[in-house]
C-alpha cells in the first residue's frame, strides 16, 4: 500500500473516530426524539421542515462548497502563500453570508409555497401543513450557520486538520436532545422546541470550530475582497457540482415529497431508517472520501497520476471493505436493531416493522452510496465537473420514475428501493467513466468478490442470530471479529490497511503526538 493510501487512511481514522462519537450521540438523540415526538403529525412536520435547510447544507455546504473550496485554497496556498489563501477564505465567507442571508429572507417570505412544493401531500391535512410552514420558518436560518461550518471544514481540512469538523455534529445533537427533553417534560410542543434547538445547535457548531482555526494560524481578521479571483474560480467550480456532489441528498428529498402522499408516518419511517444507514456512511464512508479529497487534489495538481491512481484505489478498496459488511449486518438485523433503539413511548411495534422494512431497502444501496463519494472526488480532482453532473441528473430522473412506480405497490419501502437502485446506477456510471478516463480499473474485481462473499456470510449469520434474544446484541462484535480474521486470512490488503490505520492512531495517542 502506498504512502498516500496510508495517509488517507490515517486521516480517515481521525474523522471516523470523531464521527463515531457524534453518531452514537445521534442515536441517543433519535431514541429520545422517538420517545418524545413519536412518528405522527408533528414528527412528520418537523422532519420535513428540518430536511430543507439540511439538504441545502449538504448541497451547498459539505457538498459543492467544500469540494470546490479545498482544491482552490490548497493551490493558492502553494502558489501565492499563506496570506493570499487566508484572504481568499475571508472573501468566500463574505459572499457566503450575503447569499445565504438573502436566500433565508426569501424563504421566510415564501414559506407556504415552498412547503407546498416540498410536501404537497400535506395540503390534505390543514393542521399538518400549517405546522410545517411554521417549522420551516424557524428552522431555515440554520442553513446560514451550518454552511459557515462547512467553510471552516474546508479551511481546516486543507490545513490537514480533520478532528474539529467531524466533532461539530455533537453540538447539534446535544442541542436537539436538550430541546426535546425540555419540551416533553415542561409540557410544550416538542416539535417547536426542537426547531429552536436546531438554531442553537447551528450556532454552537460554528463556535466550536473557531479555537481550532486559531490554533492552525488562521484568522478572520485581515484583508479580503468582493473581487477575489480565487472565490470567482471556486464559484464557477461550485455551479456544476451542486448536483454531482449530492445525488443521495436530492434523492432523499424527492422521497420525502413522494412520501407525503402516503399514509401518516411514512416520512418518519424513512427518516429513522435513513438515520441508521447514515451511521456507517458517516463514520467510515464519508470519512474516507473527506480524507481523500485533499490528497487527490494535490496529486492531480502536481501531475503525479500514478500516485493519484494508487490513492483512489486505496480509498475505494477501504470504502468497499467497510460498507459491504455494514450493509449485510443492517439487513440481517434490521428488525431487532429498530426495536432496540426506538420501540418505546409513542413508537409502536407497527412503526418498528415499517421502519425495519425501509432500512432493508436502503441498506441494499449503502455500498454504492459510499463508493460514489470518492469517485466524485476523483473527477473533481481532475477538474472534470461535467461528467458527475450529467450522471447525477440521469440518476435523479431514474429515482423519480422508480419511486412513482414502486410506491404504488410497496408504499414507503418502494421509495427506499428507488433510492438504492438510483445509487447503483450512479456508482456504475461514475466507475466506468472514470476507469476509461484513467485507462485502468481502480478496484480489482477479485478483491471485491471476496469482500462480497465474506459480507454475505456475516450477514447470513447475523440474520440467523437475530432470533437469539437478547444474545444477538453481544454477537455483533463477534461477527465483526470473524469478518476481520477471515479477511486477513484471505490476504485482503484493505484489512491490513484498516487495522494499520487505527493501530497507528493508537500509537500516536500513547506517544502523545498529534
């Protein structure tokens, strides 16, 4: 394995470790929210309202903004120096604030037609629609704060710091947990309390980044310009990457729109299932692509294409090594996991079954969602933004068509299957076209086949053990150990890389180094 692969793995370990903490706290949040809010009218209204700014955060924040910012910022730092790079970042922040505040004002004025566009099915229930409009107006300013956090993430990642951005969601989770418990025990409407908690959490996330930025030598005070050339280049790069960087998020939004026509509770079933799928995606899948982007961008800019290919291959191999068994485990243990986490309070056994079915449908597409992110990063590092956009538009059309078709007979499960199918299409097209562009296949078929067979074995074992209550929970670490041992025995280099990346992190912690 190349040094670039090991560096990506080490940085991914930092992101994964921090993200694991925030995701575990996120599960605590979802358990409390399920208890206090349930899966009814107010829950559907809150999840729709929160999904709108959250989608924009993923589209214009973590998606196109961060992916466009990192290559430009890194290049300016290398070619023009530290001061020019910091001036570019400050200028980007000024433009970001003006644009997002303007959008927020428009949304506040047009909240009703926006809600009609996002959840037209709610029009049949006057109370549900009115509540959703209120919550949209409360939640939407969150997009200003969280996109500022995404800019901080780009700065820190470019300066080889990955910890603080990965820890940021902890602040939001704490805020939402506090808001839900406050509303429940004080007798206030939980949905409205959580909407205000979203704003508090966004402010806390931004404030969390500031000490780390200062520690790396970055300062918001200093020269900036409305006419900064770096910001103009970043803006031009962002325009065609909005869809390409966020196919999955747009698919989820379209699923929400279609789910609003289904029985009450359908939006919530999809939300809770998606939260579980996001756990392995956030801890490992997104962590690997986040760590890979700066390295791929630097290698492509320097023309070191052999090293670029090695780094991309390492990223894809490690992503598949983790995402395949994660998907198999979620499929095998869908019912017990949903029941363990959410079946209490207002979350009924019927809701458990409906959510578990959605989880199985989402999990089928989990590996393809995870693999698409480093592939998209690979295209962007080569400054090819057109190809991912064309593929993204095609996949969005496929998702809409499949969703409309499958929801007729499978209801909300059909919508989840449509997301998985369109994610598979997205991965296949990205992989084939990038392989042609580079003249080689970045992921050996034999290695992928071995991972698939091992994951099927682990998933089958987890499914059989799901009925051994309560021992199935204790067997999860055992299945993970079996997968790792068999992978090492078969000589999978991804298994050695996975072990080494955490072993090196532990050594650094024990030695007191960063």
